[in-house]
C-alpha cells in the first residue's frame, strides 16, 4: 500500500478550503474573542523543518486550537497533523477533522494503517501532534505519559527517521477556561530518542514528562497561576 493509499484510509488529507476557513474561524475569531491574552513562550525551540512530534500537555479542548496558532502554517509554513482518539472522529466534528488532516488512533488496539501513516508523515518532514497523556487531565497530578509516543519514535528511528520530539506545556488562567481569561503555551528544548527497547522508552518518557512539566510551569506563571 502506498502512502497516498494509506492517507485515504486514515483521513481525507488537508482540504485547502476548510483549512483556510478553520484558521480564520479559530485563530482570527474564536481565540481572539475568547481569550484576552494568548501568550507564546520558547518559540525559539520550535523546529521549522524536519520531522517533529509536538508533545503537549492536555488541559482543555482549547489546546487543539492554540497549537496551530503557535506552531501551525502561519508560523512554520506547515500544518499540524493531529492524532486523535476514535471518539473524536464521530459526527459533524469528525467530518471537519477528517478534512483538516486529523486521523484516528484506537488507543487500546492501534491499527497498522494509523501507525504507518504516522511514519509516512514523519518521513515527509511533517508535524505530528500527539497528546502523550492520552486524555484531558485537569487533576493537577504529576504528568503520566502513555507509551505510544516513545514507541513511535523508536519505530521511526529503525526506519532511519530521527524525529525531534517537542515538549509543550499549555495552561489557562482558569482550570476551565472562561471568556476573557488568559492562555499560554510554552515550548521546551526538543528531545530525540537514540536507543531501542523498553528501558530506553521508559527513560525517554521520564525526560519528556520532566520537560513538559517545566514548560507547563512556565505557562502557569505566565497566566498568573503559580505552581
């Protein structure tokens, strides 16, 4: 199966019309009207070329709008390809997401098509967004990462693709964002996985969670919530 065939099975790709409309609706209208301030920190760490996995904390549905604002086409000249859960791709929301380059992953039983499509994107030097916690977490408990991102990085390395993994922390001035509140997103120094095996993956996840925690701490300070 070719990469084009895998894309057709995974998603409908990025539709130019819906992509432009989504940028206008989210970045120029929704974000500007809802948040009185949108703060971006550490932008010097954002890779402008080469395969990259954006690894953000997940605190709100607004996260998915802030990421393209801070790291999407207007900034890096490339799109954010979101790996989302199967439940996110249902109904009208799924119809739109399917046309914005999002593709589903079954966390309990990842399909080979989704995995291979992820590799195709990285091989093409694209940006893949993967929330390493796997779900929205507002508990305030320590960051706990699922193993999927580290495994994907190792598989990429085996295929000769050295991926930059960018730790990202997102925070809001309210736990549940309210109109005219503040939002901040912070990029930390990228990581790369250099070794194979379960121990290497665990060590990588430990480093990644620490940098995500640092990034989130900076974002919390920026919006007035001192950790």
